[in-house]
C-alpha cells in the first residue's frame, strides 16, 4: 500500500518538487482513461527522471502530451501507478 499525501485544505494530491510540497491538481478522468487505453507510460531520461512532457506508448514511440495529460500523468506517478510489483 502506498501513501498519497493529500492537502487537508483543498483535498488535492500533493507532490514533492525540489523538496517543496506542491499541489498537483484535480483528477482528469478522461485523461486517465486515455493513458490506460493507449498503454502510455512516462518517458524517462538516462537518469531515470520523467521530463514532464513526453510519454511512450506500447510500441515505444515517443508521444508529446498536452497540458491536461501531463498533469494527469504526474498525478498517476505520485499515486504509484507504474511501480513494478515484485
């Protein structure tokens, strides 16, 4: 079970950016459905860090994400959606 920090004032998921707690924003159900349906996953650079702009599809093609898709993918990363289960 993973812990997802949530703001007590706004109810929004919180993320850690450079050691600073930042609100990620609202859930975008349509974007989540598209991410899942197209098997998108974050594109990671050589250091294993997502750049925040691109994703890979199931054939490893790089896809540029719109603003809403970027925000939803960030939210799903914080939820641990792509963590490998061993």
